[in-house]
């Protein structure tokens, strides 16, 4: 089944068209990167798809549910992680996770076991009994991201998952995304870093001014930019970006 089928989605704020007639399909198990400069409409697109905001026009099915008719069902199926840290400072990392897991319907036993497993995945086991207020911002963000995985969402949205992170946390975050991809998790991630899109994503959607400029696998984008080049040095995503993206 398709995880996302969006048809001519548009979101206007007054005269400003944040998302402009965007059509996009994502298959289950795909990791898709929305790549574009600040203001391209990446965050607005995932907020629409997570049914946190209403489209001005157009429609989308997310995990089989219509974002306008069944927003509750959409929100049950997806998880959205942004750089906004949603954690209680005076609870420990583990206490936070167990709390959120139980809110999502897990039993105490399941909550503890799932939390410990995810803490291990981002190498935070050593810190799990520390109150969140004593953790570095990179560590907080690692906890924040696994919070989004506690209830095994069918679709995970990551909005700029590596922005502002220290090198170690960035590396742990990339490893986590690579592992999720291996496990068949469907992920939509937004980024303005060509490196992350190139290394983590099965498919890349280049966005500018609310519209899709181009989309495809790295190989497909290479052919788009350089149809005659068959062998030799591979065109990097950065070069593709510079060639396709309007100024
Ligand atoms: N709530 C809002 N009200 C008014 N304008 C908004 C709102 N949210 C986003 N925008 C505008 O929509 C455009 C796209 O923003 P956004 O989706 O955040 O881009 P990106 O995530 O790619 O940086 C920007 O011009 C932004 O200023
Ligand atoms: Mg954004």
C-alpha cells in the first residue's frame, strides 16, 4: 500500500502560497527526503500530511486515511518529530519515555522494554537515569526522536533531524535513520543538507517556493541533470541541487 498519496495539495497564508499544488506518492518502506532552502514549504508539507493543519485545497491519503475527513486516524498512524523538544526536564530520560509510551497505550511492562530498546539504539543507555535537564541538547534531541518511535508509527516524519546537533549526536541520528530504513520503517525527512538527503534517502524530492522542482532516486536525478553522462565521476547531489534549484 502507498503510505502517502497527495494530490494537488495547496496551503495559502493570505497571499503567500506555502505549498503550491503539490502531488506526491510514497510507498510503504520508503525513506523520502524533502530537500530545499528555508521557506521552500517543507515543514508546511509535513504538517499538512500529519493533519496538524488543513489544506486550502487538494487532498491526501496518509496510511489510507483522508487528512481532511479522518484527521484523527491519520494522527494515530503517524509520528512527527521536530526540533522542538517535548520532554519533562525533571523526569529522567527513561521516565519520560515510559510516560509517553503509556500515554500511547502501552502497558507499563511494554513501555519499559520498548524504551530501553530505543535508548540502546541511540546509545543513551548510560544516561537513562539522568534528569533530562542535565543532558546536552544533542542528547535531548536523541531522546526526543526515539519518543516519536515508542508507539511504532506506520509513518515517521522527521523535520530537520540533524539541525543544530553536535557531531556525535548527528552521527547517532544518521545511524538511527539508517537502521529504521533497514527495518522497513517509512520515513519522510526534511532537510536542507544535501549530504543527509544523499546518504539516508531512497528518493529525494527537491522543493522550492512550495513546488516540487524534481524528484527521484539519486541515479534518476543524475540522469535528469546529465542525460548523456553514462560513466565516469558520479554527479553529487550538491551539484544536482545547484543545477536544478532556482536561486
Ligand atoms: N503559520 C504560518 N503563517 C504564515 N506564513 C507561514 C506559516 N507557516 C509557514 N509560513 C510561510 O510559508 C513558507 C514556507 O514555510 P515552511 O514550510 O516553514 O518552509 P521550510 O520548512 O521549507 O523552511 C514560508 O514563506 C513561511 O514564512
Ligand atoms: Mg522547516
